[in-house]
C-alpha cells in the first residue's frame, strides 16, 4: 500500500525538537503545542474498491471490523508507548466488542490496520482488554499482553504471547505500538467510518498532545483531535466454545409415609356367671316314739 504523509515535514521538525528537549517533558509539550496543535495526520492511498485486503490469517474470526476504512482526514489516531523520556506522548485508542451470550472466546491474535508516520518499525505491540465501564468507556483492566510479536507494515497481524479467555459480556480492546519516537516516529491506528456498538475511546495521560484528554473519553468528543470517524479497524482471531448452562437441580419430593392405622383393641366379652339356686331347707322328720 502506498502512503502519503500529509504533515511529514512537520513531523520531522517535531522529532528534531523532541530530540533536543527530551530531558524536559514540559518543554517538549510546549514546543509540540506551538509547532503542531494536532498535526498527526497520515493518509494512506487506498486502492480502488474500498481499501486494503486484510492479511489472511488462520483460525476463526471471532469479531471483525476490518472494513469501512476512513478516507476523510484525519484517517487515523495515535496509539503508542514511547520511550521513557517521552512518556508524556504515551497514548491509547480503544474500541469495543461483545462476546455473545452463552459463549466463551479464547483470543490468540489481533489484526489492525495502521500507519507509520515515518519509516517505523514498531518494536512490538501491547494489547489490553478492559470490561465496559461507566459511560460506556473502558473500565477495569481484564487482561494485558505486552510486547507481542507481529508481522506486516500496514495490515498488522499481532500474535498474543498467551491467549486471552473472555466469557460473555461487553469488552474493549486497545492496541498500542511499542515504538521510540526519536528513532521511528509515530504509529497510528486507522479509523473506521462506520460505528459498531459504542464509539471508540482515546486517552493521553501525560497530555503530550495538549488535548487535555488525559483519561478515557469518546475520541470524537476530544475537541482538539478533530476526529470524525467513530471507530477503529480491527479483527479478533481465536476459538469460541458454547457454554452449556448447568441445570439447576430440581428437588425430589420425599413421599410422606402413610400412617398405619392403629388397631382398636376389641374387648373380650366377660362371661356372666350363672346364679346358683338357693337350696331349699328340708324339714327334719319328727322323732320316732
């Protein structure tokens, strides 16, 4: 894929300024804000027909937003873990997805469309998974896989160092290039022009870009970003297993014993004694003369 760098000269100047003031984070921020209020715009020339062909990958596509590539600037957004001296430029973009009810996903790979502002390359990629938090933004960290290996220079195929298992629910994935700015420039995640679920989020905790969006916000709500495309281009690869709910045991009724009737004692008839006749007195005979 060919690329055109909308602000390449500005980026070069920015890297020179950063190199000169790397010892002073505050000075770097001030110079960046003065030179480029927000100049990170890298526009790939997409082939006729709607965009690049995703790199074929083994496994099952569990979730797929690898389509509707943004063509209206800005077409991408920074998401990068810079060198320690420039930590204030560390930024993250994130987009959400849903694991359907009664399913468990084991994610082994994350594919993203992205661009290097300069020659690159990234040393590796960090991948973070969050649950859905307040305001439909990334919440608690569920899993992180740091310094994952990858292939590709526009269609990045990132193999997780260890699979991530997720039960049904609403989640966010954040992909962050581990890349030194002074040597390799910036890496940017390509935008998607169609929204699925909730719009993508972004944060720059050190405020190196001068946007004041230092915690997770809807990227289109961060005014200085001037983002209009609502989502990011990505795909999740892995396996899915149906979860068979464990049936709730039904209590078996214990039959109530039928009481055995108590036999009623039958009275033994009492024999009534027959009255004995009273003997009659016999008269004594008169004495004989």
